[in-house]
């Protein structure tokens, strides 16, 4: 009986991660024939998987845009709950002949080196991790200047803050999330050098639970609001929901991250507290990468950085909460693009 | 000589003062212990200046973090008291979160509670079928349920949320419709907020007690209230009713219980299903915090609940204390890294007292060790500004582990816990 249970659970778990989402290219109208020239794109997701209404879904949007243009189909795989099977997802996609394959999330950085070596004829891209460190010709890194976008988020927070006290909640204390922190702090201090900024991470490096712990996000943000902060910026993935909940309960405001969270929270009470979101245009980066793959212009072994100038990062305006300070924000944006302001990447 | 009568009446008086502290049975000893802890923490707060140690906000956070662990532990209590080890609590909690998310987004928070209870109970039923009817090893079945639950909820989410117009996706549900009401005690912690103004004075002991009370009485969610009340309710049910006695007899000596006409199999089923439902309720609580079901939300709380159960010596009060301890230290490390350093001072004072007591009793070795560690803790308090984040986030586990190993000298689990019972074979 126990063996049965175990076997059953394994089968279910396998089902869960193997089953393809049916979206694919069916709706795009471009999926005829199925010949070998057909574009077959593989997507391997970060923790949170398809339907996270954020990072991973932005990648899907990029792939769908590319398929709209070039035709073809795609297959996406989400990792299991503890994300221990990342490498398996990549090899599975490569074995099934998907090309190019896009790994979404810096966590793939640890495993992708071995996989790209195993499949030299497949073109890989990784979002949020550097390909230069790996040094393989068939891997491109898609990087973002999160610090620049976060700088603008800091500008918006400091300008809008009435108490001169703001906060930052990071998911996991990794160099990537520290870029958000560094930019945010620099931006806020550029507007108001005296501003008080509470900064806290939910979990330390190595423990990725901080991206998926809404209760902890809520408690950390609650502490900041009680201490007098009136705007909190989160770079904490799924834990950000808790930050919004805390903001709604305290009658204060929060800044979202990655996607336009005003449009993705599905809850009017939470929409009202989202001042703006720091957009990371993963969709642009992914569709641009597929474009260059189709053109045959992928260089490989190098990183492409999407910054403010390339519209890889920016602030959302949904809800109209920052319309009145748009001039200030545009001013700083221009200064960053012109190189007059150098945004730090480490706090 | 004694003027303070001890209700038990079995112990000779050891002097007026000793009687005052240790007489009056268990409830008075617990009261003194609680008072001592509050006094100690209060001293530490005044010396270290870490207001977060006893602030109402930390207490509210501690309660929030303790409730899901406590509910899982309560679930474990029912099951293990009936003799079925329940490693599957974590999986049952996971099932509970999914059930709450699924029912909650369609029919509101009331349905979410029912959905979570039901899904948790289903997990419990599966465990009961495997362990009671088919005699599977309890640990094997529990581990299987944990793995099964993780796969099962992913499967359900893929099937139901992938292209759901209400939102959600493979790893999360659409938002739950509404949240349960919250309560505050009138006058004391809302309106005039007497406790709040007392807390803000920063007075020694008085403000600490006010802070603790306010944290536990202000803005308490309905589910939190139910969870807290479930602790004494479980005690009454298990130790003060015939049903409870029969259930516990299944965990102590099922053969004897069977021979006296107790329906052992049926009671074990009931206990394990209740166990699953309570763990599921813990999952519901997590869903209400986030306003959504998210995969991996449980994050091992079922196992911590199990630890709290063992630390609590398989008793409701003990497991509540264990969950509370974990919740408090977790809240502290989330709110203020500096406040965690103040815990060193707490340890130093505790061990200094222990050293004195042991020295008076003549246990010089123990006293010496305690004194050395106390000095080390004091030095750590005075020199360490802030602990590295990796260590800080580990504080709750470390504290619980320490207390567990110190307090677990006299633990006694139900005698037939974890043994497969076969009628007529014993």
C-alpha cells in the first residue's frame, strides 16, 4: 500500500511538471505544417512557474509575441516545489529538440553551464544570469539594469513620501536583489538625502523561501509601516503579496516589481495601494532574443544588458498615482541615460 | 508550620516562601513561571533598550506565526494520542491550503475554511486507511502523503487554474474572496486603547505586560481566536471526556482498550481525520494571510508543528508553548536583527541563575559549565552589534532546538504510538 501511494505520488508529481500547458502556438495562427524549420521554443521557468502573473508570465508574453511574428510553437516547464529539478527541465527540453531554450531566472545560473556543454547544437538563453561567466558559445545572458529602474522607484517613493521614511523588502539576500536595493536607496537619497530607509531581506542567501512567503513579507512590511514608513518597495516575488496586504491594512502604499502589479493583483483593495511598479521588460528581452535567433544573429557567449535606454526597465503608470511627478521621474531617467548619474549596483 | 495549604496535600511543607512559589499545584507553578519569564524579558528590554522585545507589534506577529504551527501540532496531538504517528502533517497542511484557495476564490472565506478542513481531512483519511486498515508503517505512509500532496496540488492547479479567467496559474489560485473579521477587546486595546498608552510609557514590567496583552488582544482574526481556543478545547475533549479517555487508551494500550469494548479502529480513524482537518485549518490560516493559495506556502511548518508537539510532551499546553516560542523568536528575527542579540543577555541571566542554584546544591561541575556559558553569552551580548543574516534567520530553529534538548529530559510519548495495531495479535 505504501509503495502504491509512493508510486502514485511520483506519477502525479511527474504529471504535474511534464504536462505541457496547452496554450502553445495554437492560438497564434502560425502553427501549420510542423516541419523541421518550425520554430520550437523551450521555456524553463523559475520558482512560481507559469501563471505567477509576474516574471514567468512576462517571459511567456515575450515568446507569444515572437511566435505571433515568426510562427512556431513553444513548450514550457515549471520546476517542482523545491526547484531541485532545474537541470532536468533543461535537458528534457533539449532532448525533445526544442531550440532555442530560454531559462527564466538566475537560479538556473548554477546548472546551465553543464547543460549547454551537453547540447552544443542547441541555442540557450538565460534571464538574469551572466553567460560570460560560463563562456559557452551557445549561451546568451539576458540581463537587466534593475538598479536603474529601482533608482526611479526610489525617486518616486521619496517624492511621494510624506513622512520622509520609506522601506525596502528584499526576498532573498542575493547580489541580484541587492541591485534593486542599491538603486532604490540611491534614487531616494538623490531626492532627499535625509530620508530614512528601512531595508530588510526575508531570507538569507541560499534560502529561496523568501520569494514565496507572503506571511513573512506581510510581517516585515508591517514592521516598517509601524515604524513610520509610508511607502515600501518590494523585490520579493510572491512574498510581495504580503507587502501589499500590509500596506492595505496600514492605509499606506507599496511599490511593485517585475511586472505591472497594478494589473495583476486582481483585487481592488490591493490595487489602491500600488503606487507604481518597477517594470522589468522580460517580455521585450525574450522576444528580441528570439528575433535575433530567427535572423541568425545570436552571438552567444555574451550578455545583452537591457537598461533604461533600451527600455528594458522602467516604471509603470497604471492607476495614475505618479502622474503628477512624472516630470521629476523623466528628469532623472534622462540623467541616467545621459550618464550624468551613475547608479550603484551594490548597497 | 505551614499556613499555605497545598491542595494536593501529599507534600510536606518546605517553608512559607517555597510554598508560595511551588505550592498550589501545577497551575500556580505555571503562573509563576510565566511571570518569571516576563520579568526576565522585561529586565533584558530595559538593559538592552530593544523595545521590540515586548512590543505589541512583535507579539501580534508572534501570534500570527505561531498559529499555523500550533494548529499542525494540535493535529499531531489527536493522531499521536490515538497511537498513529503523523509525519504527513505537512502534506495535509498543503492540501488544506489548496482546498482553501479553491473554495475561497469562488465562495468566500467561509467556504475557504470548509474547503481547507475538508482537504486536510481527506489527507488524514488516506493516512488512516493506510495505517489503520492496511497496517502500513506510519512513517512510510506519512512521508508518502507529504510527497503525494505536493504533486497532487500541482496537478489540480494545472488542471483548474491554468486558463482560469479569474486569475491564478500553475502555482497559485485566484485571490480569495474577502477575509474573516478581526476583533479587538474594547476600551483596552481599541477606542481609548488603554493598553496601548501604557505600552508607550516604557515603564519597567508594566509596559511590557501591557505590550504583550495588547499584541494578543488587538485586531485578532476570527481564525486566530478559534485556533487559540482550540488548545483548551482539545485538552477538555481529550482529558475530561469519555471519548477522550477512549481515544487516548488507543494510543497507550490498544489491546486492553479493545478488550474493554473500545472501538479502537474507529477511534483511530476519527483521530487521524481530525488530525488532518486541524492541519488543513493551519493551511487555511496561511491562505488568509496571503489572500491567495501559493505553492510552497506551507514551507515545512507541519514538521515544525510536529517538533512543537514533541517538545510539548504530547500535551496541548506544552505544544502551545512550543509553537509560541518558535513564533516569538521568528517574529523577533523578522522585525529586528538587533533584538536577537538581546536574547544573549536573556540566556546569560538564565544561566547565571542556574549556576547559582546548582552551586548552592553542590553540583559544582554543572554550576561551573553554566557560569562559563553565561559569561560567554554576556560577552557576546556586549560585543556583537548584529549577527550575520544567515544565523539570525536560523534563530527560531536554534532556540527551539536548544529548549527542546534541555526540556526533553522527561518526555513520555503515548506508549503504543507508532505501533501498528492488529486486533487479536497482541
